[in-house]
C-alpha cells in the first residue's frame, strides 16, 4: 500500500483520465450532490474546489476540538466562494494543474495548504463550494489527536520551510510560542456562527492543548527535525481512523 496519503493521491492523479481529480478519505463520506457541485464549479476558472466539512462524529469533546482545528475554516455553514486554502485530503483539482507539479507532487500534497498558497502565487484561484458537503470522522481519543496534530504540524512546517535559509528557520522557530494564539484567533474567526454555537464549552481545553502541540510541531518542522519519520507515522492514523474513535460512535458511522 501507499506510504502516505500524499503518495496515494499523487499516484491517483497520475493514473486518472478525467479532467478533474477529487481526493477523499476512507473516513470522509460525501453527501449526495457532492460530485455534481464540484464538477459544476470546475466549469469555472478554479484550479482547486473544496467541499465544506461536517463533523460526522460530534459525540466527543476531542472530536469537536479536532474538527475546529483541522476543518473549522471550511466547516459547514461557510458561505463559500474564493478562499486562500481549501480542506486538505477533501478537495478537487483540475488534473492539468496537478500534473504541472508532477515532479514534486508528493511533497506538494504532504501539506495541501502550503500547495494552495503556491498555486495562488502562480496566479491560480481556489474556491470553497458549500453545496458540496463531506461528513468527516475526526479523532475521538485524546492521545491520537495530540500525536497526529504534532506530526501534521511538523510535516507542514518542514514543507513550508524547505527552501528557507537557516536564519529564517531559526527565527520562525523562536517565534513559535506565538503560534497557538495566532491559530486560535484564526479558528475563532473562521468557524461559522452555527458551529460556534454548537461547539461545547468543555471542548475548549482540548482545543487549547491541540493548539499548544501544534506550535511545538511547527517549531520542530522549522528546525528540520525528522519530517520523514513523521510522515511514516501518520499513515496508520489516516488509513485506520475508526481505531481512534470510541466504539459507540464508530458503530453509528457508515
């Protein structure tokens, strides 16, 4: 099997024949109308079109924290339209845009938000389509949530800093204690009103813990600490997500 989600997605893009390639996960379930909505948007001039994300397992505090941290900016209730980034692992692309980056596609898809910023620098446009909805299963257990948050942050920061000078890497690592506050402000600003109303008060400490771990992971990534190991370690959590959801919740999922 594939060593990572990025490797699997890159292989799928290369093998695809259609002009639009949609990425998905085995723990993300499109709502009827998802494909039609994405295809309709790709008739327009968008390099990437993302779906809005619904919390598929809202029964635990950890799930709410994971949802807000990972997908709050794309959560159900978002009005859609042009955005800076779209949801990783759950967006669609014009195939020729992906193949233009073929030589470095696996690395680009390791941290899709970084890839989206690069596309925008190249003059491409990115869209979020609210008629396309994906029900995403989030972590429901604290230890896996924190471990994966750290590794995702490490990988994302290492991809972002790949061409930076040593001085810039050190400067960003030194500033990493500010990352949790910056990201919290973004979560609060990006989470749609209906999701803010539903977000349990008791989940805030879990979210704050996730933000703190994210900051540590980014600091490690800026300093170039073992991103390869982090990529390998992420695979079981992505490909076997239901192992990390309480049994009672897992039984309610498709």
